[in-house]
C-alpha cells in the first residue's frame, strides 16, 4: 500500500492511539492545515510502524485461534523474524 501525504495527515487527524507525539500534532494540523516536513516524516514513520505492529498482532491472534487459543510456538513474540523462523519450523 502506498501512503501519500494526504493519507498520513488524515491518519493524524483521526488518530485515537496512545502515541503522545502524534496526538500532539493534531492541534497544529487543524490550525495550519498541514504538517512541517520534519513532523510529517516522524508521523509517517510512527504511523506505519504502528500499522505494521497491528498487522503482526492480528496475524498472531489468528494463528493462536486456529491452534485452539494456545500459543504452541517456541516463542510467542511479535517479532517478524521470530514469527518467520517459527513458521519455517512448524
């Protein structure tokens, strides 16, 4: 998925997560209508990181549900490298 500047700014406007930095960008974005280049870069990095983490968490929950609600992997972690290694072994 390609994320454009408009999508990032829209995600900042609608953000309801726990990241205080992104929450702090909302008032300025509402007042001025856009983020500075540095604010944009950091917001993009944090939002994409959070979205990737959410994707990993959904994947883990789906696999655990398929296994009867129990984690049967050696490591029950959110690390993509650990998950990839576990999938190759299992």
